[in-house]
């Protein structure tokens, strides 16, 4: 009988290991936490330096102005910092994967290695309104709105794609940025300076534009260079064909 009790207890307890998924810590400002359809607003005041709230699968977190929140999942192996005016949903967290929907705002992620060693499948994923991010175990920063998502990888590797075409993805490595805009594929990853990286992390959204535009210009420059090289080769091939035709005509005349 004892041998039967242990498996039954494991079967009963296992779902509970994922029922209480993590904790969010409100460091400053205020937020709205939605759990099971019920909204609760939390604020940090002089009498409360921080607020801790348990979070579960399906919960939604919306931060207010001048707000900073830490979110920890899976016994701190998945950590996030949410900044002001950010809306995030814990869409799925179970034994197979963590899936977060970051609909708008800014967030920094620090995730331990989460690639299944047998299948190679990434178990930590982030979706925005336009982009998909697959994480191999890394630290990265994301800013997103209705029209586009910008990614800065701080360490490791992030797979980055448009949600409408997951096959056309890029690997964004350390100190590189990329951006997805609506139905377009991600821009080629471009390396940025430490100074620009710090400006992005400090909330300077304009630095995204200049960094991505610089990457696009470099990419366009490569395309222009490739096009010029192709045109030059085509001109050389045309000239060679004309010379070959002249030789053929000359040979025909000599044989006549």
C-alpha cells in the first residue's frame, strides 16, 4: 500500500509545482495585476518600500508611470525587469516551456540555459504584437509597441523573427541590435557601441532608431556594393561575348 501512496502523491503534487509560478516585486511606482479575471492595483509608498505578489499562468501585469518591477519565474532561473507603461501576460508556464506576451513597453530579461538537450527546442519564448523571440539562455532588452519591436542582446544568443514568418529569422548575438516592423523581416543584426547600449538601457528610445538605421544603411551599402559588382561582371561578360563573336566571324572569314 505504501508503494501506491508515493506515486499518487507525486501525481497530485506535480501540477502544484507549476500552479504557483513565480513572484513579482514592485520596486517603485504602481501596477495592475490581473489574476483569474480579477484586477488588483498595488502601489509603493513611504510606508512600503516594495510589494511582493505571487503570479500564476494566465496572469497579466500592467505597469504605470515611473514604475519598475522585478518578475521571477521558476525559482529565479527566469528573471525580468519591467519598466514604465509595460503590459505583459504570462501566457504559458509548465514543464515544457515558458511563453510570455509582451504587448507594449520595455523589459530586460535574464534567462538561464533553457534549450532541451535532447530535442534542441528552446523552452523560453517571448511574443510581441509583431515579433517572436526564442531564447537559448541569455540576457537581452526589448522595447515594443503596436508597429515594431526592437531587440538588444546583452549576452548569449536570441533568435528573432517576424510572427508572420518564423522561418525568416536571424540570430542576434551579444551587443547587437535588430528590429521587426509589422510584416517586414528583422533587420540584419548590427553591432553597437557601449555608449549607445547604455543610452538604450537608460530609456533613450531615439538611440534604437539611429542604431537600426545604421544597420540598415550598412546592409543597403552591402547590397549596393553587390549590385555594382554584379553589374561590372555583367559588363565584362558582355564584352567577352562581343569579343568572342568577333573572333568567330574572323575565323569564318579566314576559312572562306
